[in-house]
């Protein structure tokens, strides 16, 4: 799938298992994109993803990439939860490409792919600190403006206790869900 932005021609595609040698590139992109959020939420910010995790996600065909001139400038992890629901996470855009439509194009692409596959809902988890941080508040607003609805939450400390001691604030892990019903399942 290709699309054009003001900045030039970009391609969106699922990475193949044969591309695990690009795990360093994908790891670096995700960790750079998440650096601000990690700093706002954690006292001792850690890397968002390790190279071995990126290798496994690429090998399992769970990484959708946006490329410009062969270089990854955005990625998202997509995987089925069951026959009717897909989950996505690690949505990341290289900082120099932020606010240029890359994230929107990625999300549109995976939602279209899910609709064509007959998937009824898309889901994601978002860290929501109390009090909110500017970055996370912007993300919440963005997902909600795209039709995602918070359906449940739990303390992040209950989900990731080994990392929670580094939190700056009490933080919830909020599940957002979007119904894809009513979207055309035919290619336009």
C-alpha cells in the first residue's frame, strides 16, 4: 500500500520474517519515538522495546512499517486477539516525521486491513498517569477523536510490577476499543 504526503511518497506494508536483520532499525525508531513519554512517566526511563522483542515481532509478521526511501519512519505492532478483534501497540513515528500524517496513515492502514479481514473491533492499551502528562493527554485525545473508547482500566503496577516502582505517578493501563462495524469491507 502506498500513499503520498506533502513530504513525499511513502509505503506502508507488513514486514516479512526475512527482515529480522532490520530489528536494530525498528528498535531504535520505537525507542526514539517513545523517549518523551517514557521520561514524563518514569523516574528512570527505560527503553520501550529490546532488540530481541523486535526480532520476534518481525519474525511473527506483527510489524507494519511506513518507509520513506527504504528507511523506516513509522511502525505499529498488529496482532489478532481472536477471530473478531485485533490489538495494536507500539505505534511509533520517528520524531522528525511527527505531526506530518504518518501516524494517522498507519492507523488508517491497519484499520482498513482489519476491516477487509472481517475484524469487528480494534483494541489498544494506553498508559494514563494521574495527574496526566502532556504527551499522554494528547494521545488520549487523538485516539478518542478517531473513535476509540476507554472500556476498562487497571493499575499498571498490577500488570507490570517489576517496572511500576519507577513510575512518577499512579498510572492506569486503559484499554481502548473501536468498533469497525459499518465500515466497508470492500477495497475502495
